[in-house]
């Protein structure tokens, strides 16, 4: 994928956009082919950390014990301490699962997190995941650095339908930064596909309220 072509496509979708009263997001859409999701090796599910954020604040909630409570309160959008788990019924837990992009958990209370919130976070793909750095030790964790890292972290997943669609920036962001995000995401996706570029059917860019423009693979 050529950066010059990506920058031209970004310019084109901005020219053709419908006017809105908000900053529209730039979406990357990748259609896939020749994948059998019954085979584990054909399922796509991984995290990447971009060089630039996507122009949207990533909301993070932390499940912590007494050891991390004070530090976590300074960093995350919400913390839920171990002693408060009992207050979360089905309705409250589902609402919580929908409110946040990532959840982190203190490692020594992960079993209780799974017991209380697992059925609500799991179906949304939001259980605290060590691959994203979201399971932390009760001592020695750099929570501020983790929060900053999650602002540029994306989960790329295709396990049921052959399509990946991700927000990669906004129309107001530096086009070079958006282009870098697009190329990095595409390269990482291709790397994780069993047939690499042979599994890519089509690639599009679009704004929230705009028409998609096809990109060369």
C-alpha cells in the first residue's frame, strides 16, 4: 500500500463528504476472502499499538484491589474495587460493559473479575487481556504508561464475517498521521492472514457521512 495513494484518497473523501456538525471519523474497511473461520488459524484476533492516536479518547475502566486503588484513581476514567463487585447486578454490569473501550484488572483478582463480569465483557470482546497489557501485577505496574498506550491501541478481529472496519483517525487530524495509521494497520492485518495479501478482497476508506473510496492493496 503506497502512502502517496493513501494521502490522495484521504483528500478525495474530504472533498466528497457530506457536511456535518461534528468532526467525522475516517474509517478503514478491509474485505477478506478465502477464509474458513471454523479453522482457528483463519480467525483474526490481535491487538496493535499505533504510532498516532485515532482522534478519539479511549475510555478505560480498572478493576483493582487495595494495592492499586490510589494510583488507579489518578489515571483511569473509573475504578471498581474488589469490595464493590457485589454491587453489580446484571443490568449494572451490562451498562458498565458498554461504557468503556478497555478494561484492566489486577492479576490477583482476575478470577473474581471473570466470575462477576465475565459473561458481560466476554461477549463484547472486552475482558481484560494480557496481550494488550490489561492484566497488571498488584505492585510495580506503570498505570499511567498503560493508559497512554491504550489511547493508541486497537483490537483487530474477524472471526465470524470476512470484514474488518476500524476508525483510523478524523477529518481534522494531520493527514500524514492518519495515513501512517492506515498503512500500519493494513500491514499488520496482512501479516496475520494465513494467505497474506491473497486473503484481501478489497480495501476502502470513508468518512462517517461520506462515500467509500477504493484503495489499491
